[in-house]
């Protein structure tokens, strides 16, 4: 037999073997919750207790697919967790769980839709007077800044380049396509409010100016204030740092403001370390990306309630993420007379001694 023919037969045999191997991988679907706690956390970056909590939360909505080869609610949840937390190539997640890449894509989209639908149960501003007083007490314990119920800022989540009309509006000041996400967090780093509908070129101050939360503050729904950076206008309910400090009282105000507002930077750092898809970028369609961002916010809040820790050494990475967020330069909006007067009165009342 010709040598070239032998090589061709060997090549065909290898291809058949590889196809058979991948088919066998896809047919093997074990129960991930039968793993040890250590192995489960290594694979999914969360504890089994956390995974079981999410499965119980979504079980009724994660009904089995009526077509062949359905995925159990357990497999659907862990596939989404692994994909978002590790930011893994979907083909690798598919091979690990014995399914195809399109199944992983569909599963992540489905889980994100369900979590975003129930987000109002887990992402909430303090509405009762007691809840607001608790929030103020926790913030005051950081640097003695009174009456704060939340810290606000925006962060850019990278998305794939959009070639459709208007795609250039997603390009932010750093030159890449993104969604500019507004977040308000509490002193425990939980997300209390999130806005994901704005393109990367939109400035932080505009997002707040047109959001429902601003309307609620103006309607007197909250007794406390928000802390924001100099990218926001100073208003009677949103205090920013002073740009030109001239007295000891103003210096005390600025120091306390910076330390207290730093909670939002820490929140971003922790959130993005838990879910690497937020740190490295999303590559699906825009609507799915928005729902996934909200889904990760819901999971982040549940993880804080359950005291889920980062892996050893990841706290350092979270601090680096904080630094990158904090160094972004902002456009400074025009001054607000009412806001400046209210801030001046506040400084004289609370920081005079």
C-alpha cells in the first residue's frame, strides 16, 4: 500500500477517534453536587451551599427542556456560574458538562433572564425609616460621615464591538465598546440600585439625571443622602467632594467623604472579582449582556448575605480593580447653587470641630 494512503487512513482514524471522544464527553453528565466541597468550589468558585441556594431559588423556572437531552436545574445553574465566574470559553464549559456550546449559551441566557426578572427582590433601596437609619449608622461607622444611605458611581462593562447603526455610541472615552453601569451600594458592599441601559459614551451625570432614583430623592422618598465623586453635580441629596479646600472643616469633610465613598469602589472590585465576565468583558448580544450584569448583581448580593469569601489572594486583585476604578478622570458638571449651599451648611453643622 502506498505510504501516502497509509498516512491518510491513520489521519481518518484519528479524526474518528477524536469525534468519538468528544461525543463520549458530551454524553457524560454527572451531578456536580456530588463533588466534595473543595472540588465544587474549585470548579465553580462558589460553595455547594451557595449553588444549592440558587438552584432552590430558580428550580420552578428552570423546567426541563421538553426536547431530548434536557439539563437538570442543577446543571443549568452550575454551567451559568462557571461561565460567569471564571469567564471560561463556552466550549470548555460544554465539554466539562457533556453538552454542546450552543446549549451553554442558551442556558446562560435563560438563567440571566430569570435572575434579572426577580432582581427587585434582591436589589432594593432602604425604604423604611428603620432601614435607612441602619444604613446611616453603618456608613457613619466608616469615617463619621452622617446621614449617608448609599454611595454611587458608574463602571464600564466591556462588550463586543457593535457594527450596527449607532454602534459608535457604545465606544467610551477609553476607546472600547461598553455599557456604562450605574450602581448604588450600601456599607456592606451590597448593590441597592443598578441601571444598565446606557451606552459607554454617556456620562455618569446624565445617567443619574435621567434615572428613576433621582426622581425618588427629589420626591422625598429618602431621609439620607448619597455620596458621589466630582463627576456628579452637588445637590441637596447627593454630596460630592470639594475641589478647592481652604479650611480645616473642609479638609475634614473631604477626608471623611473619600473614605466613606470608597465603599462603591470596593463594591466594584469585589463584584468583578466574583464574576470575571464583568472584569474581562461580554461577547453576546447587548440585551443578554445587560441581563447578565443584573443577574451577577443579584448573585453578588446573595453571596454577601451568605458570607461567601473570595479565594485566598483574590482580595489583592480586588484592590487593584478598585484602584483602576478610582483613577478614572471625570468631566466636572456645572455647579449647583442649591447643592453648594446645602453642602456648606452641612459642613458647618457636622465638621466644624
